[in-house]
């Protein structure tokens, strides 16, 4: 067996692993990364964030073509199949893989392909199949193995009409009807994508409102727009069983109701990828969802082993995973640069998209904070009128006395970009974080950024 020695070994080449590898290498550490797939990029690039967002963009263009009166003069509404739209996503994936592979080469990071398994706290064996010919020794190890869809035992995921959020990208036809169970971020995003392609979607949700961590007004708006596209949302329904044949899938709910469709997408939760790591040999245990517990420095219960990204649970976002990876590497190689990742904006790529940062109205009410609301509706913003993207709004929550910004909530085209302007001001210390910034700053016109000035003036007029 070949033995190699490194300062840091990282398991997993998704955003968390990449963030850790790059930061450790930049700080002079000798780094190796172990990835069980043939290509780097992790679930984010191949099955999650990148393909679903590329899909969404293509569907949005189709919707625009089919609804814009200007295009109607060119020809009839077009129907696009799911595999056609998927080709667009594959083009983006290959560009991302090329880019990320170059990062590792440029920074002299050794990439090993295979399944990592701990021999002890400082030793990782790399398996290809049942054989291991490579042993890596390291001072520090970072676990960044990500997550996979959680699969209940009583669903046959090998059936050609039953999918989870990974296998849905292998769909080779466009179903006319679809059941999506689970209305978290992934369920809502795919409900938007398929509804946009003209598929009749039944979105079945165990809770009583969509994405209940969001501002209530924005959650309600999402429900409205999904229904407007033809989706049927069923709240407070628990999964019981799924039966399938060559023609359709029937889902039975705990309430006894049954729904039938051409395809079924399971989108109810994810599990940490930890079962093959041999954690028992180093005394590490996971929770029931395969996730590892870490302290405020991303250290596990074993002092030289860190964990970052989806494998530690919240917030399970590619953006946060990358920063957590960088933070763990900083703790290892440059502790003065360490930053715990806690102010994370949400970016939800439904149609229209949603993004927020800071507190919601519900939280501020519960905390008895005297807040006020400033609103700007996109239908009144010149740039949105030009782009025919008038759906949506920007909402600023601020303190009535100090005018300090407490939360930014945005719904509509480019929401995930727009939110960063508010986030930048919210992060300013002391007097820098105040609503007055938006009133006293000149924004380009016409832009979506102008919504901040409109919302700020709207809020001040309420005082």
C-alpha cells in the first residue's frame, strides 16, 4: 500500500471541501482531497444547486417566450420537453467542472478518486471498490462529504416513475402530471420548474404553510404564484405509501386520501454522507440523519478532525458550505482569520425567486421589538416595467427609533442579487446601519436597486 503524508486531508470535493482546500493551500499547507465521484464539484455541481438553477433559468426563458406579446408575433407558443431543457444544464455543469479542476491543479492540491475511510484519527485509506492501495496520513482532517436525499425504506426508488432530488435529473420524458412530496426549498423549486413546463403538479406538504422560516407575506406570495401556474398545494398531509405500475404512481396519505400522477418526486429531507467513513474506528457518532456535531470552530468530538457543509446540517446551502470550509481551514492554518458563518442570506430559486436576510416580522413581534415596514412593489419600479418582471416586492424591516435595519425580504426577479445591497448595509457597525443610507444615496436609474430608495421612503412616511 502506498503511503503519503499531508498537513491536511479533506474528504469531499463539493463547495465545503473546495473552500477548505483552497484556503489551506493558500496558507502554505500541503493538501490532499479525496472524492468518491469521477469529477470534482460535489452534489452542488452535478445534482443540486447548479443543474436545478440552470434548469430554472431555461424554464423562465420558455415562460417569457410563451407569454410575451412581442414573441407571439414571431410564432406560436412553444412546448419544450424536460430532456431538451436538461441539455442546457449539462453545458453549465461541464464548465463548472473544468473551472474547479483547474483550481486544484493551480494550487498543487493532490486529488484522489475513491471512497475515504478512517483507519485512525490521522490516517485515511482510499478505497476503489473493496480494495485500498492508498493510505493518507495527515495532521488534520476535514470531513466535507455533503448530503444525499433521505430515502424511506418503503418506497421503490428503482421504479422508473419514482424519483428523488438527485435522480430527477435522469428523467427522460416530460410527465403530464407529477406528485411532489415535501415542500421544503427543493420541493418548491421543482414545483416551480415543472409547473413552468406545463406539468400539473400536486405539491404535498406535511406543514401548514410553505417555507415557514420565511416572512409570512412572502410565503403567501409563493403559494399564490405556484397555484397561479396550476400547482395544487395540499397542506397538513403526511406520507403513508406509494404504489406504482407501468402507467402511473398512486400516493396514499395518512389521512386516507389518494392522488395519482405520471411521476412521483420525493423531496422530504436529506441525510449526511457519513455511513462509509468508518467513523466507528475513531469514536465519532452521528445523529439519526447521519449528521456530525461540531463546536464553534467546526471541530468534531475528535480534536484534529473538522466537519463542514451539509454534513453538519444547518443551513445546508452551497454558499454557507464554501465559507464554512474556508473557516475550518483558517482555524487550522491562520486562526486570526477565522470567522464563524452565521449571517447567511437565503436564496430560493423558485419562479419568481426569493431571498432574505435578518429577522422576519413574526420574530420581531415575538421579541417585542418596535419595528416598522418599508415596501417597494416591483410593478412600480421602472426597470421591472422595462423587463416585464413586475411580480414581486422588496420589504425592509427597521427599528422605529434608531432606524437600524433589522431584516430584508425580497420576492421577484433577481431577488437573490438584490438582497445583497441591504445585507451590506445591515453588516455595517453602529451608525452605518440605518435606513437613511438608502434615502441619502443616489442609485442608478432605472435599476432594481432603486427599490431600496422607494422602500426606505415608504417606511419613513409611516413614522
